[in-house]
C-alpha cells in the first residue's frame, strides 16, 4: 500500500485483512495502492531482498 503519509504497516495476520478498507475510510483523500507486499511472520528474517525489490517498485511509481 502506498499513501501520501508514507506510512508502512506491518502486522502478524493473514493477508491485509480489512486494513485497506480501514485506510480508505480514515484517509479518504489518500492515493492507496492495493498491491501491497505480504510477508508471512515466519518468513520475515529471509525477506530482505523481497522487501527491497518491493520498495524499489514503490519508488518507480513516484
């Protein structure tokens, strides 16, 4: 998810749950991109390159 406030939310759960809908309600003027990165809690320690690639992709959208 990208939104103007440049916040990143990390959580231990299944997918993005209802977070996207909640963000849309809380930040109605934000540009929210729903193509977020989900890293399962058990894979966080091995996700460095995946996260870096995702961030590079976000930077390309700017």
